[in-house]
């Protein structure tokens, strides 16, 4: 039963998650650590819990979710997992870094393992489901733990909000469809871990989200 740890990093207040397996392996989800003290915070969390990272898994590849990828890959010598459409968003990262004034941004290479809708991630013998939820960007995936009843929805669905659709590859109708078909079909009590802000539940958003509500 994977345990979820969370940290908040960088000026975009991005949530980075560490999923701890029963055998103390872990996945690092969306490492957004940018400053040295943020990298140290992530290392401390992993070391203090006696965890062994086995891969970085990204829900998507917007700048605020990729700052720590190269650091993690090198530090633990682990691969990057991400959706097969990742390279489209990755190709805009340098431009975005310049626009926001981040000096010395090192581009992130395409994922070492490409994920597709319906794939599963093995964490110490327990399985997490991958679903494709485009609309905020082309390559966005959500990670579902059907044993512990939660979904990591990245920047697709937030507590009282939804992801923006004005960046390259974004599309409102596609986003709404992803939320309705892949998230609102989950049981109401499922916890939703978000890329920004506090967690919520499927039920809370389904019945009160001002942007996409259940029919
Ligand atoms: Zn995003
Ligand atoms: Zn984000």
C-alpha cells in the first residue's frame, strides 16, 4: 500500500510527491526542486524514511514540474518515466525558462521509459494504473492507486479549479473530457493529489468544482 509523501517547491509552488512502497522502494513524482535547499529537502525526506528511489515519474513536463529531474536522475542513477508525447512539451522548456528568467536551466531529455494509457507501474509488487488525461498539455497522465484509493491528477484537476489550457498543446474541450471520462468516473471518496495546492476528493470536485461539474 504505497504511502504518499509531499513537498512543495519552486516559485510556482509545485507539489512534488514521493510514493513509498512496502519494500521501501519509491517513485519520485514531478520533482520540482530548483534551489539547493529544495534538493536537500527531497534527499532528507528520502533518506530519513530509508527509501530507495527506483524511477522519476512525471505527470507532465511543464517547466515547474521538471526542475529537479536531472538532479534526481544523477543523484540516484534512476530512469525517467513519462508519456510518449512528452517531447512536444519538453521542446518548449528552454524558451519558458528564459521567459521566466531562470538562469542556467539544463534541458531535460525525453523519458527513458515511455508510458501509455493502460500501463501499470510496479512499486514493490503493488500496481499503479496510468491513464492518459490530455487537455492541460498533450502528454499528461494521471497515476491511480486503486488499493489506497487515490489519484495523482497533476495539473488536470485542482481543489476548486482545473488546469490552464492556454499553453502549447492545451485544449479546453479535451481537458473537460479527460476530467469527466478518467477522473469523475472514479469513486467519490478517492483522494485527488494535485500538482498545486491542497488535495481534494473526486466527490468534492464532481459536485462543486466551478469549472467542470458532473452532469
Ligand atoms: Zn502544468
Ligand atoms: Zn504545474
